[in-house]
């Protein structure tokens, strides 16, 4: 539930349009300047206008580097061109700033710029533009500070969208993979139930109960990526009971559940292997088939073992098995990444699967 809540928060945050995030960012920058420098100005109007000019120039500088200069550098990979364009841009921003200072800021609030004017007030407009000391004095270094935060914000936004897209992709892939579970099981179970009903067998109510439990679990039993293993084993028991009815004396089923402590597992993973065993091991066998299942756990892992006998008339089952195994491997990769090990041993008479999953 905690992981689900985090994912939901990521989806909502990623859903906020980028333009709104940037607007909020620049409003915060503006408010920070105004509140931290209010004592330096004669009146509030000059204060608000001064930092409106500052932030406007920072916006021009930031987005020009972020969306014009950096993309061109990535495309052409020419460092000299990148440096040259950055210098030209800084010169243009400085020219705009010097113009604003000479014709508005300094006349509006002479007390704020008294120290600077006492040393550089005699310089002409062109001298103010090209005089190095004047440039360093008139163009504050904090003009470049918001650019760093802006780059971080843009990078975070892209990463957040990628994370959200990957999570959504995983969810869609898992949904598609789960819908690939064997549909013949339901058809065969309903067909068996029909035959039992016609024969007025006492086993019909039990078949309905087992089938009802399975359908209830598949439809409503799990919402998260991981569920209690006890729910999975109960569903497996219902599944095995239905398969025992279906094949009657043609299959010998052994199921050992040695897990005692509560532990979580990805839903339907184990069922896929069990379905595979019946589909390719039992259904093709004309004599007695065997299916042996063991579920246990140690301190770190859930251990699942299943072995089924191979039919003597096994002609094309290997290709069908590969399709089912590819399905379950995709699910394991999506849900467990590298936190699992899967060993498949295709022997002459038996098909054996050993699966180890890291506990959640």
C-alpha cells in the first residue's frame, strides 16, 4: 500500500504541467529577492520594480541557455561554439541590465547605488558596457544562481516523467501478461461442472465453491503488486482441487506448504508454473501423471519447487512451454528485477522448476 501511495503521488506530481512548475519557481525567486532586500530601497515601488527587472533578465538568461545554447551544444558537440554563444548571451544580458540601471534604477534609488556611483559614475554608457571592473560590479553573480536551480528543476521534471512513464509501462505490461493466463482452464472447469451437474454428482457443490474462490481472488483478491502468500496458496489449493476433479485418477498431486510466517509475493507468478505443469505434463499424459509442488521459505527468500512428469507422447509441448515461460520471466523481471533466481531442468522423464524470490 505504501508503494502504491508513492506511485500515486508521482503520477499526480508528474501530471502538473511543466509551465506551472516554472511559474511557481520564478514567483518564489522573486519573493526571495524582495523579502531579503527590502531594507536597501527607499520605497516599495522601486523595490518591486528593481527585482522584477532582475528576475526578467534571469528568465531570459536561464531559458536561453537551457533551451537554445545547451541543445545546440548537444547537437554539434562544439565546446568553443558553446562558450562563444554563452559569452555573447551574457554580454547582451549585461547590456540590458546596464541600460536599466543607468536610465531607471540608479536615478530612482541613488542611495542604494551610492557606493558604486562614487567610483564609476563618471563612466559613459559604452564604458559601462565594456569596462571589466564595471561589468563585474554591475552584473551580480546571483544572476547565474537561479539557472542552476532551473537546470535541476528541468532535470527532475524529466526524470519524474520518465519514472512515471516506466511505472505506467510496467503496470500495462503486467496487466497484459496476466491476461495471458490459460483461458482453457475456465472452459474445462465449467465443462466438468456441467457434466457433474447432469450426473447429479455430490462433487458439484465443491467444484462451484473452488471455482468461486478462484474467480473472487482473480477479480477482487489483489490490488497491489505484492500480496500475502497465504492468499496465493489458498488459491493454488482451490486450483489443484479442480484439476484433481478434472483428471480424476490420471494424476497424482502432492502439495507441501511449509511457509509459516507471513510473507508477501507477486500474485499469480506461482500459478503460471502450475498451469504449465498441467497443460504440458498432465493433459498430454494417457497414463498416470505426477505433479509435486513445494513452497517454503528461509530468512531472505521464498522457495518454490515444482516437478511434473513428462508424457511419453510429448511431441510439440516444448514450443508451447517456451511461450508460457517467456510470459512468467517477463513478470519476474518487471516485479523482482535481479532479486530472483530461476532454474529450469528439462529431463527425459520430468520437467523441474526451482524458483527463489527475495522476500518483500
